[in-house]
């Protein structure tokens, strides 16, 4: 079924809100203010989903998508929006989530970080019929890559080269690091090494090739600088790095003279953190189990949780440690807002929130919130 829709505001998840007969429809491929023809792709009790198949009245910010499969692939959300409009859309989403879920009025703007194309240093490709591709939006179907490859991917092997490695595999991953290019098939290293190096300013990190690392080439440095500028660590501080991974933030805190205690569930990442920050102390445990083993009082805390956020139990324990400052690094504005609301109930307020466009052309955005004890009586 198709219908004409006047699109309203942007919503979290790379969609714009419209209405058909007073029922909300979340629309992909559109922009706020446009009049479009939408094909309904999913029906639900409270809302439907659809995709733009024809633009009747276009936004001034609409551009021709640079990738030929932009309308099919589920990797990018905003290729049809100009770079400036993409920042506007992400800014609106961050502000709406913080306002609605945490009662915070945010007047900042999402900051652009170069490069805007060929930025993704970690790519996971699906394999179908011997060809690599990416999943379609909200679909298990595999969209074959253009011959020139994915526009978001950092320079690396072309699809034709990857297709030669697909026999007997369901997925291929390509990792570009300071050590070169690595290719993995279903997690097994085919090209390159299992341990790689990543460079961030003056620091160098040992990282497991299949482990977590920020995907934008400027992300690690951008986030580390924002965290250190916000926390202002002092020599002799006791600092926690929770969800520490391979020790990115721990290294910066250690270099500033702080004593660092880190926790992460990934044993390989913790083993690397011990190499990368030899003066630090690290614990390989799920954070929920490690909470009772944290120091009784600390000066600084860095939280870099997974997409779902830290959660109420972690927030409560961190607040009980009475740090003078907390840095919350979040890849989802909704989970950040939930955590900030929990922190506010525990006496900590966000004195600074910065947002960075570290996932260009997608709806994702990375935020760094700096929290300090509330000054309200």
C-alpha cells in the first residue's frame, strides 16, 4: 500500500515522523517538511513503518545519495541529506532525547569530524551466494556491494577481492589499523594478525583484531581529548575506567598522573589493557559482579558502556563512590538520557554534554557528558 504523507520532525533511529489517517508512521528515506509518497512496509498496533518511493516536494537539504545502493542497504540513513542537514538532524535527536527522558535542555550542536566518507575502519560483511554485501534495512536479505565497495568503509580490499575469500563462510570482516589491513572469516583471521596496533596521538595500543575499538579513525582521539578536558585529572587522583576495553581512557588518565583501576568483561581486552597501561590495575569481570570490588572512594570515573547504557545499578554504585567528576561516553542518546536521569536522582548533574558525528551518514552519534555533584539544594 502507498500513501501521500506530509513529513514532520525527525525521530531517533534514522526516521522521520508522518501520519496516515491519524496513525503515526516512521518513514525512512525522507526529510522533515517534505511531501512524499510512502510505501508501507510494516504494520503495527501503535504505529506503521514505511519508505519513501517518490518525493513530491523536496527539502532544500536533499541531495542525490552518493552510493548506488543507499536506498536498499541498511547501513546508512542520511545519504540523501546534505552534510549540514545531517548535523541538524542528529542535533535535534540528541536534544529531544535529553529533554524527554532526562529533563535536560541541551543547546549544543553535533560536531563534525573528518573524514565524512571512507571512515569505517571495521566492516562486517554478510556473505550470500559467494558474494559479500550488507544487510538491508530491517531485513536479513543481503544487498550486494557496488564494484567500488562501501562508501563508508575505509580503503581496503574491493568486493571482487573479498568474494574470493567467501567459500564456506557466512561473514567476512575487514579491519584497518596502524598494523595494516586484516580480513577475518567468521572470526578466524585469514589475512593479517590476531593482535594489531592502534595509534592515538602520543599513545599506541595493543588490540585484539576481533575486539572492540572505535570505528572512525579520529574517534579514539576525539573522545579521549573530550574526556580529559572535561575531567581535568590531577596527579595522584584515583580514577576508575569502567568498560575499559583495551585501556584507551586509562592511558590518558595514567599519563596525567592518576592511579587507574579498570574493569571490563572481555578478558582479551583486559590482557591488552595491562600491556597498554602497565601501571594500571585491571579486573576482567562483568561490571555487575565487579561493583562490590571497586575502591570505596574515587576522584574520577569514566563510563563507556555498551549501547544499552550503564543502568541504574551501576549509576547508583558510581554515585556512592562520590567522585568529583564523571565522564559518560555514550553511543546512543536515549541510553545516555536514561543514565543521566538516574544520576540526577543520585545528586549528579551534567555540566557539559558534547556530541560528535563519528558515524557519518548514519543516525548514530557519540556523546560525552561530564557530570559533577549537583549544586542545587
